[in-house]
C-alpha cells in the first residue's frame, strides 16, 4: 500500500523589512489623506492630448513689501510719485533715512569741501603750459622734474607772491574748510577728554609749554634713500653724458701740431688711452682708442692701423706697469712695504717720498684749514705719479741732448 508523501514545509528565509518611502518635500506619500482634506481632482486630458496648465501658486509673503505699504506718507521713496500718499509700489525699494541724514549733515557743514591750491601748485599751473610747449615729447616724470627744478631756482620774492595769491584765494572763499579753521556746528557734542594719570598730565603740560615757547618744532626729516639714489643716478647720468662729449672732442684734437708724448693712463672700461701731448700742459691731454693702438703690432700683415700713438709708447706703458708690480712684490715684507735703500731707477721712488711726507710736521701729516680729504688708492696713485715723473725725465733728457 502506497503511503502518501508528507507535505512540504513552507521555506521561510530571512525576514524582509519593508522600508518606508522617503517623504517628498516633507510630505509622506504613503500616508493616507486625512478625512478633512479633500483629494485633488484628477486632471482631464482633452482630445488633443494636452494637459491643462497647473494652478498658479500665490507668491510668498514679502516682509519688505508689507513694511513699505505700512510706512507713513512722509517717508521718501524711490521712483516716481505715482503712488498715492507717498506709499511705495510693490516693485519699489524703500530707502532708509540715509537721505535725511545726508541732508542734515550738508546743512550743518555748509557747502561741499573745497581745497585751495598751494603756492607750488599755483606756480606749476602757470608754468606747465610753457614747459609743455617747449618740450612736447617730455613725459610726466620729466615735466615734474623740470617744474621742481624751476621752483627751486625761483627767488624768495616770487615764491612770496604765490603765497600771497594763495592767501587771497583763501580769504575770498571764506570757507572754514579752506582757511583751516575748524567749523563749529550747532548741537555738535564736544569729544570727551581722556582721563590721564599724573605722569600724562605733567607730560602734556610740558609739551604745551614747549609748544608755546616754540621749542616743539621738529627738524625737517632727511630725504629718503630712494630719493637720494634717484638724485645720484640723475647726476651720474648727466656727468656721464658730459664725459662722453668731452672724450669725443679730445679724440678729434689736432695731433699733427701737438703730437703724442706718452701714455698717462688707460680706461679699461671704455677702451681709451689718456695721452699727454707735446708742448701742452697735462690738462690738455688727448684720447686715443687703445684697441687701435695695439693693432699696430699686426702692421706687418698689412693691416692699416693709423694711430697718433706709436707702438713704442704702448710697449713702454705696458713695460712700466710690469716693472712696478715686480718692485712692489720684491719690497713686501709681512704685508708691508720696505722702502728703505731702494735701488736707483726703482718705480717705488714716489711711494717712498709720499711715505716720508706723511711723518709729523710735513705737509701730508694732517689736513689744513683750506684743504679737503680725498680717498685714493695708494699704489695706483704712486704708480701714476712715478710714470709721469719718468716720462718727463726722458723728455727733458732728450731735449737736453738735442740742444747739445
């Protein structure tokens, strides 16, 4: 006999938790409508398939608009005065009492603040058109520099005339803000005085007494380093232009009438030789391009190097520099120069003489009343003086032999 199969037990898995739907705009969509609320009627679709427009929502309450409508009629509003009673329309913004405050401030202080130009500004206003006409390409900094230099060159009487002109303008204006006298508005509260300690009272009393005696005047502060650097740069630029013009004139001098005698010094930066001329003092020197003078060594290869300075002068100048360096090296002893018992013809002759004149009682020991100090490199100065001395000796010896 077949036995019936046992009934299968229902398979229960893990319990399933049904999550609650997320509310939409703060409204629970799963909750049923309350009995008091009427359900929203369904929208009908017409034959064309178009949905009717949704109902318009009322705008949110505007607190500013309500306050504007409740404002009194005397309050000022922006826009036109089409609103009856001075009330603002919904599209107008109500101003605060800033306009009233501004009107009260203007009434208490008088007219707008004016400033009378200083004497220097009046001078610049009068002279600027002339400078612009004379210098049409000048920039604003250049015009300012020209005006400042013209003001410094103006006499005291002319400056006093501009100061008197400014005083007349101040008196004609009659404005406390212009004349510098503080205006006293009615109803203005005076500032409260600070309570000071005994030391502070004593210090303020001393300061007031010094001010009454004229002792509190402070000296004019020194010019800033930036202005000093700018002035030094301007002076250096001007002096550099003058030096370049002088060098050009001395390079174009007449070498045929007064030929070169010897080389005094070399300007390595500019590449020039400073050359003494025969029959003229050392101040009437000439300038020769050092590169052109040195190219005479290549004259054998056919290079044309016409130069007023001969190749022998260049070689003598370079040889003297080498001899001077060798003599200095030989006379050094523990970072000092031993200038006693110098051999004849030494290039340190002038250096020894200057050292002797530095002893007490001689002319170089101290500075006289009408003399000034000058900072110079010692060895370079001695080398230059010795070079000139030797050159003059050679020229004197040649002239003496010629006379004999």
